[in-house]
């Protein structure tokens, strides 16, 4: 009897059971978010949670099943669950407090709605532990402990501030279904939150620096994995900056760009999942080059667009619709030439194979203009193809015509 109870306990506490539990909770909370989002008319917030949470849940299940000792998979599952539960809670609280449906357990929804920010901070821990979940030295283990201690303190402060806001009368809920007293902090929480956030940001930069140093010392497969991490992190960071700067700009199109930038957070879990599971099947240098090029072009065009709109509306006497239309046309006209120049510069640094191949082909085209000897052209062409594409075998067949 004792042996049977012990065996059942082991089965319940097995990694497979936890994968099923967390994955099922993520699926249920995601399914609940769909009707709640539609009823609360918070479709955009629900879509953002879907775009970020679904890759986190998918990568978490795959990594946790294949590499059960790797904490990255479990962290991704926790992040996905928190994102979906936060969306459920915010939508439920919006229905209860803002739309006047007087639903039961409204305070529980408000408490769950506060999980959004803490879940995103767990992504930094994933970056530090990438790719195998192990840290190389005691220094980084202590750095992770400090991060977790500050993170736990911030969670405790958030819990106390949330409890204080829930016992206050009336309970104030903002337009996203969150507690106004927490999302716009006052009093002691306003004094505690910025220093703790600053410490977490500094440690986050150190964790990223650790991966940069690891990339410089790595080679072969590990280097390819770190390239995937870098591509996802750069894209996510750029989207985060755009979302923060543009979401409250007051200009409709810039607000739209800032809102869409939130979807870029999905790049980090996707890139990490590919790096851990199937990174060898993709041309990572080309993807990094294209990602950086389009991120730089997007940032430059957004800056040009915003500058032209501000110049036309604040300095020159143009009406806002005319200024927006003219600025849009100018940005569209600049896209292709700017993309070519930026792509060439990025390829020179990050996709050297393509850059060298383009230079080799251009040099061959220049020599071909003055070539008259067919045998020399044939040998030159074979050499160019070999240097640019590095095939296993090269042969040139020329049709003989009288």
C-alpha cells in the first residue's frame, strides 16, 4: 500500500504532469480570454496577449517535454499562464467595474490583472539562462539571486499596493481594466517602485552583457544559438522602445505604429525556441541581416515621418490631414532607396558572405565588359561561381553556334 501511494505521488509530481498542468492552465486561460476580450471591447489588448503568450506557451511545452531539466521551458510556461490570466482578470474587472455588470469576484480579477508586468520581467531571466539553463560561474549565480530577491520584493510591494487599492472605496479602475492606484502609483509605492525597477533594469543589462561576452568566446553551434538570441532580443528591444515612445504621441498613425510594436515581443520566445530546438535548419546570418535592416529602416522612417508632421503642423501653416498625407508619401518614397543603403551596410557587418558574393559578381560583370576571349570568360565565370556560392562542383556548358 505504501509503495502504491509513493508511486502515485511520483506520477503526480513528475515533469510530464507539470507540463500537462501548466499547458492546460495556459490553454484554459487563453480560451477564457477570447469571450472576455470581446465582451469588454478590449480586442487589441487581447490580441497582444495572444501574439506574445502563444509562442511562449508553445516553446515552453516543447522545451519542457524535450529538455525537462532546462528551466527555460518552465519559465516560458509560467510567463504564458501569467499573461493569459492577467488578460482574463483585466477584462473581467473592466466588465464588472467600468461597464457596470456587477459580477462576483471582481477583486480577484483586479488582482490577476496585475500579473502582466511581472511576467514580462521573467523574460530577462530566460535571456540569462539561455541556452541550457546553467550558469558558468558563482558570480552569475549570485547575480541571479540578487535579481530574484529584488523581483520578489517588488512582487510583495505590488501585492500590498493591490490589497490597499482593493480595500479603498471607491475602487478606481482605468480604461484597460487595471487598478488606477497601482498603474499610476502614489505614496509609498511610488517611492519604492522606481528604485527597484532601476535595479532590475541594470541587472538586465548585465545579463545581456554576459551573453555578448559569451558570443565573443563561443564557436560553432553555440555561436549560432547566440545569434538567434541576439536577433530576437534586438527586435524585441526595438519594438519595446517604439511602443513606449509612440503609443502616447497623440498622432493617430504614430499611435498605431506604437501599438503594433507590442507584437514584436513575440520575437524573443520564437527566436529562443528555434535556437534551442531547430536552429541548424535556418540561415541565421541572413535573418539577422534582414531583421536589423528593417528595424533600422523602420526607425529612421518613423523619425522622418514624425519630424515632417511636426514641422508642417507646428512651424509651417499646413493643416494636419495635408501634413500627414504629405509625410506619408515622403516616407513611402524614401523606403526603397533607404532600405538598399541600410541593407548594404548591415550585410557588410553581419552577412559577410552575401556582401562578398555581391562584390565578386560586380567585379566579374565589370571585367566581362572588356572580355573577348571565350575560354577566359568561361574560366573566370567558373571561378566567380566557386568563390561566391562555394558549390561542390562547377561546370560551364556553352552552346557552339556557327
